[in-house]
């Protein structure tokens, strides 16, 4: 059955893919974004669809609309973007959550929160299970994001207990794919762009810190299963990510090989403050409750992402030639 669905942060990397998926399923989609890190280009493909509506709005301000479901994604996700204006980052997570929960309460909507593996901080339990309470530095440069997202989770569970709201909280681990921002400093986009340009690959620290990378299509399958195919009493939090873990250095080597490039790895700077040394999701709960696990192998997902950045770089080059 068709639903009216609000997607906050819908013009961002993950939000734009989500809007497409929800439209394909026959829903009405209201995309709300202030374009802080997102862009209209990301949702160009949706604009002709009469079921799609776009609204410029900052979620730190109240929003009065009538919807059946809310996916709350609004929040810059890359460290350089969320640390650029840290006060706004916390406001977006906390005031944004309050406003979306207030809206959900008024209209009786089911509400999804895009939480993050950063709630575990620099984890001392490995792989990370949902019951682990985390190791976050509340004073460091990542705290605006980590603590903002932790407080948002608190608000979701308090609205659930106090106001009986239907909530779904996903803890998302590093995700990659087409439409990542080429300049947002995240590791996958940085390494691919550097490898395609034949530039040095910038390793921070010794490159032995680990991450686990999930392809965007897999991630969205997990979100939709959580929202549409779990009972109301299953709130999460549930880890959604790919459990194949690797040191960043290995990711760099893999990308150089896939682009058939000659870039060298350089230790560009020390490990940033509070950068987690290891990260890998335990997805036992997602396997059980969502009947979900990732399917796209890293080589396959990286190949699609490389093709996206390759055409983006070529079109930018063509544009700058026209400009001259
Ligand atoms: P993104 O930066 O591409 O998208 C975030 C979107 O939110 C952008 O379109 C931005 O303009 C919008 N936004 C920011 N502040 C806003 C505000 N105050 N009001 C309205 N819109 C606002 O990032 P993404 O990778 O698509 O991440 C989407 C969500 O998923 C975020 O909440 C992020 O924390 C979460 N997440 C992502 C990852 C990942 O690996 N991509 C991992 C963990 C969690
Ligand atoms: N809110 C909103 N849209 C709505 C309803 C509420 O943006 O449709 C915002 C409003 O700013 C409010 C917040 O959500 O302050 C929390 O709402 P709630 O009803 O929980 O508390 P209130 O502050 O209204 O007592
Ligand atoms: N990183 C790196 N080189 C880069 C960008 C990132 O070595 O050019 C490292 C970063 O220090 C971190 C990991 O890659 O250890 C993942 O960084 P990202 O910003 O993508 O996401 P995070 O998981 O830290 O939020």
C-alpha cells in the first residue's frame, strides 16, 4: 500500500538512494534538506516523478506536514563536514530528533533514525554488538557527532517509552557507493579520486586502523526490512553494515589495483584525534530479526563506485574546458 513518507537529509548520499527506492515501491516521498552537504543533483532523477516533493528546510526548526512514516537522516556524516560547524552538528542531531519525534507523535507516524557505529566511539569490544555501551570521548572533535547521535537515540527511546511512538533505530557502519561527495574527505571517496587522478594515496596514521565497508544497495535493503518487515515491538538499535573488516592500507591497495593505477601510499598525517582503531559490526541481530545480510562483495561495489567517480571526474574536466 502506498504511504506518504518524509525523508530528512534526502538530498544527501544515502538519502537520495532511499528516495529512489521508496518511489520505486509506489510511495509518495517528501524530501526535506537544507543542502548543507547534499545537493539537488543527487535527486535530479526523482524530480519528474509526480509522487516526489522537495522542500528546502533545516530540521533544527519545527516542521508541520502530514505523513505516515519518517526516515530521519539529516546530519552531515563525514568527519570534515561534521567538524566544520560542530555546534550546528549537535543541534541538527538533537533538535532535529526532537522535531521529527514531535511530528511523529502528532501524526502517529512510524519513525526511523539513521544512527551510527560512532556511538561505540573507539571500541574496546570487538566486533561491536548492540549491547556494548561504547567508548566515546565527550570532549573531543568527534563528540559533536557521536554525542549528538547518542542523545538522538536517547530521545527516540524516551519518546517510545513515554509516548508509545513506533521507532526503528539503525546503527549504520561505513557505507559507500555512487553519489558520495568527491570532496567530503571520507576514505573511500578520497582513495578512489586519488587513484583515478594518479595522485598519492593519503594514509592517516600507519593505515592499520580497520573499517568494514557496506555497499549502499545492501544497506538500504536492511533499512527497508527494518521498517517494513519487523514487528512494532522491535525497535532496535540494530547494527547494519558489512562484517568484512580490513585495515585502511589494504583498502588503498585494492583500489589502486581496481583502477589499474600507479599511485603510491603515503603516510600523509598522523591518525586524527579519537579516530577509532578498529570497527566491525556484529550483525547477528540483523540476520535474525531482519533476515538480512550484505550481498555485494567489496570488489563489485568498488567497481561501481569507481565507474561513478570516473565519469564525474571526466564530466568535470569537460566542464572546466568549456569554462576556459
Ligand atoms: P550526507 O552528508 O551525504 O547526507 C546528509 C544530508 O543531510 C545532506 O543532504 C545534508 O544537506 C542534510 N542535512 C544536514 N544538516 C541538515 C539540517 N539541519 N536540516 C536538513 N538537512 C540537513 O551523508 P550520508 O552519508 O548520506 O548520511 C546520511 C545519514 O546516515 C546521516 O544521518 C549519517 O549520520 C548516517 N550515517 C551514514 C554513514 C555512512 O557511512 N554514509 C554511516 C553512519 C551513519
Ligand atoms: N514539532 C514539529 N512538528 C509537529 C509537531 C511538533 O516540528 O508536527 C516540533 C515542535 O517544535 C515541538 C517538538 O517537535 O517543540 C517536540 O514536540 P512535542 O509534542 O514532543 O513537545 P512540545 O515541545 O510541543 O511540548
Ligand atoms: N582515512 C585515511 N585517509 C583518508 C581519509 C580517511 O587514512 O584520506 C582514514 C581515517 O583516518 C579513518 C578511516 O580512514 O581511520 C575512515 O575514515 P572516514 O573519514 O571515511 O570515516 P570514519 O569511519 O572515520 O568516520
